[in-house]
C-alpha cells in the first residue's frame, strides 16, 4: 500500500514539474511555433547583388562573392567544414572497390533522399550530366582537371572520346558509379567532390537556356538548403528555405529539421553603407539588419572587433592580356607586378584582407599533410612590400621604357569604390616606371563579357580556387589543363584554349602534367606544386594583389557555421524571438517590392 502511495506521489510531482517546465518555456518565448509559423525572416547584407554575378557553378567564378551564394543554393556529393574535415553532402555513403587483375577501381556513391527546389528528386543522372557538361570539349570550365583521374576524362575533354565514354554512370536513381583506370588517391578525389563547381545541375533546365539559365529565379533550380525565390537588380533578393532539401515530402514532416530560418532577405535598394548604418542604428524594430557580410572601408575600424574573418580561398589579381604586344615578355609583366606594394593595397582595401604573397591564397590545403596551409608552407614568393628597383632592372632587360595601358576594374556596387582606389594607386606606381594608365570602371554584363572575350589590356578580378588543393589554382594556367574549349584542326588534331589571359608556357605545362601523374606520391606532388607556383610567379600572367576574406558580423544570430571555401552556412541560423520582428520585416519587404 505504501509503495502504491509513494508511486502516486512521484507521479504527481512529475506532472507538476512537467507543467512548470512547459509554462516556463512559454513564458520565455520558446516553442511558440504555430501551424502557420514558417521560421525566421533574416534581413542581411550577405554579398554584392547576385543579379550581377555568375551563378552557373560550372563556369569560371570571377568574383569570390558568388561563392557566398552558390554555397547556399547548391550542394555536392561531399562538403568540407572550415577545419578541412570532409563530410557527407548529397552522398549518404560511398564504397571503394578494387580489382587489380582487371584494373578496375571504383567508387560508388549512394545518394540521400533529397529533391530539387521544384520537388523533383535529385538523381545520380544529375551528377552525370553536370560532370559530362564540364568535360564537354565545347564547354569551358577550370574545374575540368578535378575530374581527370576518372576513366577517359582527359580523352573526353580533348575530343578523342565522346562523353558517353566517361567512367561515370547512374546505376539507378540513387547510385552513382565512378570508375578509374588506375589506383588513385581516393581521399583527394573525395575532397574534389566538395568543389562548388562539381555540384549537380539539371539537364532539362540547362539545355533549354544554356547561357542564362542561372540568371533568373524561375530557371535557377537548386538542390541546396536554400533556393533563390526573388532576384531583382537593385531591389530585393530572397533566399528561401527549400522545403524539399533532404525531406522525403511526407505529410507531417518537420520543415525545421534541416534548415531553421525561413528566408534570408537581401535589400539591394540600399547600398552597403546604408545597410551597415541600419545594422548599427536599428531602433523600434525599424530598418532591421541582423547580419553583415562586408562593410564599407570607412566603417571597418568601428566593427573590426566584432568581425569573424574567414579565408575565401580567393585572390584578387590583375590579369595581363598576353596577346597585347606590351605584355608578351614575362619581364614586363613581372616588373609591373613586383613594383606594387601589397601592404599598401591591403591597407587601401581594409576589411581584414591579406597582402598576396603568392598566387595560391591562404587557406588552401598543403597536400603534404592534410590541414596544413600551402601558403604558410611555401612562404612568401612575392615581396609584399614591393621592389621598384627590381622592376626597373627587369624592364631594362626587356628593352621596355614605358607604354600605354588601359586598366579595367569593377565599378563598386558596395559604395566605397575599393577596386577603383586600388587602380588609382597602381596607376601612380606604374607611372614611375614610364607607363600611362587609363582606368576604366565597368559594371555587370559588360565587365564579365570583357573577361571572357579577352577584351582588355589589364583587368582585375578574383582568381577563385575551385578546389581546396593548390593544384586547382595552378592547373588552369597550364594550357592542356585549363579546362578551356577545344578547337579541332586538320587531321583531327585538337587544341585546347589556354588560360583566360592567353598565357602559355611549355615548361610550365610540362611541370603541371608531371604533377597530374603524381597522384599517389604525396610528398613529391607537394614539392612540385610549390615549384610550379614559383615558376608561375616568374612568368607573371597575373599580378596577385590580395587574398580575399569573408567578414561575418552579427550580434543577433547564433548557430552559424562555415565552409572551408569561406562562405557562411545559415542552415542552423537562429534568430532569437524572431516572431517579434516578422510583421515589421514583411512590411519592409513589401515596400521594397513595390518600388519602381
């Protein structure tokens, strides 16, 4: 009897405690989601207006800011956290099998149950299509060398075989088989699969509008945690939770399971200065901004202590058109490069960027020991402080006393004209060497067209690493490994386009070909990669100026994480008491949409 009474007392106490706990939870504002609660809407400044950026993941990424968007809307087989640890992306699992007698080496990926932003399942065929597209001789992509260990990949890219000969197969809807003709470094291939360039894309979308499928929300289907719901130039961009990401579409599913916020709202009707002021001065729930991904140079000192900086695996560089007579000699290109004081350039840019002391940026993995930094291991191969005397000597050796240069740069979308300020500094330095420089700021489509059409003397844009390994940075400068389109000559001879500047050097090409064959000799491969970078610095097809960083400033959001590529991951971003802001945010959004 006593035991029964004690049991009743314990049960009563448990029920009272449970009721108190639930009451406290409600008082604290926790767990107050209703049936119509979709989650937080988070106003922010993430990066420049994506309507001006290239959001086709397979093409050359000439702005590091594009990566900040691509990393949110697409996902590959694997992903890599900021510490370089490989994790599963779309791949649920993978199996490696070898049969040396038959020379069969295979990785089979089993895909997770996930869907595109229009509700169609992500399939193995989508990866097959995306990779065949990159390796098509008519398609230009610096990511092509990341796939060259696959059976017949190189022959496909050079036009000696068809894409149907590529060793990539969809065994069924969710099973992707990748075959190799020799034993490879499987860990390195899995790292390559984390590249934002090797994500799946949909054939029905891309084939229908191959040149502009990634420019409008209606056509930009994505498989990542967010999808582009709205993208209007100088107005509003909305990245909304993909209700199909990793969810099977069953009734009663928890939409918050994989992606917590409902929407990332980016207001481009205000420039970065106005958005930063809104972040600093918000009051009475007006002009709310909860996250800043960059700030004007003039305000950086005010916010520096709050900034969490991440390496973007990207180098802002000046690219020399080597078809222009003035830049055919490496001595001239190198003279113009080493004359520049990178410390001064980093000071002009501010924002925590680092002077470029090499072509391979800080954060890229040194393959000798996974996790080591290639830049630290290789040291400085460019004098950060500049070398005017050395520049004059090189010009004297080349027999060049000056000339006229048109320098094209991005017009600032940020409101602080950092690129133009750098150009003014460079103009003053090159004038000391006898050169007359005309600066031409450019915007949007005209700027990107001039990059791809090689319509410039010198142009500034980001050399974005498509992989976490130095090979991905250095290979595109080698003509056979550039990933450029292939032209077919008489008697079936194929010639690949070189690096986008037109640069080509036989000795450098041979060195990169040698590195490609050192897949299983990590120490020798590492040594050769450092050797290749030093050689490229001497040849100077580009003048690296500074290493890009990603700035993350927030005092309202928790749950953020980061990719090795430097972009911020918002899938678990939590905005405390977000229901208190929802009405105000939606009112602001409607005002922006209504603007002419």
